[in-house]
C-alpha cells in the first residue's frame, strides 16, 4: 500500500474503546478503510481482525506516524505514557494527537510527547461502534485542532466541547455511563423473568422500552421530568413502582455512583502524575 495514499488516521490500541472507534469510523463509510492504520502493543489477534476489515495494520509506531496525520491514542491510562514515549521520536508538526485515554490531562500527554503542541483530549464512549457515542472534547490548545478533532469524532455521534477541568465528570457520566444503563437493563430483564415472563420476551420488551424512552427524551424536545409525569397517573402502576425506586433512594444512588466514578478518575490521574514525576 502506498504510504501517501494511505496517509490519514492512525489508531493505537487494542481494547474495547479502540475497537469501538475503529468500527465506528468505518461504519457507513464515514472513513474509508484505506485511510486507517492500526497498531497495538500486544494483541496480534486484534490486528488480524482489523486487517480483515481492509485496514492497514502494523506493529511499528514509526510506520503509523508515516502514514497518518491524525493519531488516535486509545490505550489504557497505565499504558499511555509508554505509548507516548514510543511515538515521540516520530512525530512531526503535521501530526494531531487525539487522546481518548481516561484521566490523562493534555499537559501530561504533551510532556510525554516531548512538548508536542498538537494534542486534543477527547472522551467518546463505546456507543461509537454504532455511531451513537456521546463524546466530549476538552478546550485548550489550537482551536483549529479542536475543530478538526470534532469533525472526525462527529462520525461517532454528537460531540460537546467542555473545559478540561470538567473531564473527570464527563468520564463518570458518559464515559462510564453505558455500563449504568446496561445494569438497569439487566435488572429489568431479571425482574420480568421473576414475574413470569419468558426470558426472550422480557429481553425484547426491556430493550425496546429503553430504546423508545431514550428516543423520546432525545427527539420530543420535552424534559425527562415532563415525560415521566405524563405516564405517571395518580394511583396507577407506574406511580407505585416509582415510589419504590424513590423510597430506595435511586436518585441519590445514581448521584453517588457518578461521584465515585469522578473521584476514581481523579485518583488515577494523581497516580499517573506521581509516576510521571
């Protein structure tokens, strides 16, 4: 494959987020496979999967840099500094590095990249794989670089711009958020089965209910509180159920869960800060 023809986007990583980004960028032809190059440190099986999608794969980060103008850093936080150090000798002024590694500040990444100025911090989620990510980008650096990152990541779903100081909250809310929704779905399916429904029926009804509620909240232009009140009749079944949830402090529990995830993101950042220092 000719290097100039392939020059485009380099993806570094083999985990769930890297795979979601790869599939999301390819979905619907948002990015043609010939513009993508993929590498990871230790999972040749994932490279083989990427190759079968028509994407260029390599074990050499220098090769990734030669072929790419945008580098998507999609590694675990504990592996990010080593990946940056491996990239550092091969970066040129033209390279835009977009990091989706949780908890790592832009300044930390820049330091490990030898002061490379063109770094954007982003936080998509695993909805990327179907073009339904909720993505945030941190302000800072060159606005043109931020716009370029937004243009690329918008292929994965809507993108919001926030202050970097808010990124631990973003990580807690939308980065980890799909798992909260999946847990609720699991619980609803289990409850349906416990009340006598076949598992396949409970699953189908729960998934469609979750999908329909999310679409109504997103597309109706009405607040979730209004939509909830609309289907909560006095003395009815919905009210009876909601009183149980409120009695078990569902709102406070969700708030505590998001707060704890935010605190954990900050803890990881401090740990990496100490290791970097």
